[in-house]
C-alpha cells in the first residue's frame, strides 16, 4: 500500500495465545495480513484508523481507549494509523479453540 509498517512488540506467546502491542504513527500500518485465528483488540489509545480490506476498500474506524472489540479468523486487511498522534492497541490472538 506504500506506507511504512508500524512498531509491533510481541508481549506474550504460548501454545494458546499470542499478545502483540501495535503502535501506529500517522500513515504507518500493520501490513496486509490474514488472521488465521479469532482475535480480540484492546485499544490503549483513542484514534482514527483506516482499515483496508482484501478488495482494497477502505473504511475509517474510530478506536476508543479501553473499549475492546473482536474479529474472526479469515479476516484479511491492513490497518493504517490516520490520527495526528500514535494509535496504540493490544492484539490478542486465540491460537486454540
């Protein structure tokens, strides 16, 4: 997509869960990826994100600090920071059902 990848820090990885902290400055993204597992995102900051799906369609999302949301295995997207300050979230991947 022509943008830089944000900072990711693996916090925990066990056979059942993987926890990653993402920090996305404006214009930085996660890189296009497909979720192999169900996941939960816990926003650490509020902020604006552009979510670009597998077809290239972009949706603007407002993340609210402390308000988690869930996603399903099979989702394919890139998430790009669109705020003037860093957008930070914790991603918890559920590796085993």
